[in-house]
């Protein structure tokens, strides 16, 4: 199972690294806009939910793929399920370009 997931990641990264995924920040932002409902404008959360602005693209993408594979057990799995892997990558790529605010620390960077 673990090997299968790793293969999936590698394949996904191979695909998104290729020419098939055009660098289009506007499309990335449009797809990513749905997340703002709960994670705040441009991923800067104001309430109890974590901010997602300024996170590493690969980190965010892998979290979203995990959520997608877990299939609609909780809020985020339900969210991730609604997107293709390419869209999840675009979302991750978008939020990684948004600078974190001063009060958003990076200490949660390597938790799961
Ligand atoms: C309906 C509300 C809602 C929407 C819409 C939503 N999320 Fe979430 N998200 C949550 C909640 C609730 C959590 C879990 C609590 C937390 O981490 O603060 C969460 C957690 C996360 C986490 C884990 C945070 C961490 O540090 O591990 C990531 C990453 C994330 N969301 C990304 C996204 C992305 C990207 C989108 C758009 C595709 C999105 N979310 C849309 C509610 C939402």
C-alpha cells in the first residue's frame, strides 16, 4: 500500500512536471478560490482553521492527495475528493506562492 502510494506520488509529480500542466497562475487561483471559504482569503485563515498560504507546494499537494484517497470521511477528505490530481497540484502551487502573514508561523511545516 505504501509502495503504491509512493508510485502514485512519483507518477503524479512526473505528470505535473511535464508540459501537460501549463503554468497558468490565473487558472490556479480560480481553482484554489474554493478553499478560501474556510481557510480565508488567499489561504490566510482568521478563525480556528489553519492557514494554508505560503506552504511548500509538494507538502500541500501530498496532504491533499492523502485526503483525496481517504474518501470523504471528514471535511477535508470530502473537499479533496472533488478535484482531479492536476487540480490539487494547481491549488497547492497557488497557495505556495502566497506569502505567509507575519502571524502565521511555519512551525506546523513538517507535521502530518
Ligand atoms: C468546508 C470548509 C473547508 C474547505 C472549503 C476547505 N477546507 Fe481545508 N480544512 C478544513 C478543516 C475544518 C480542516 C481541519 C482543521 C484544521 O486543520 O485547522 C482543514 C485542514 C486542511 C489542511 C491541513 C492543515 C494542516 O496543517 O495539516 C489543508 C492542507 C487544507 N485543509 C487545505 C485545503 C485546500 C487546499 C482546500 C481547497 C481545495 C480546502 N482545504 C478547503 C476546512 C475546509
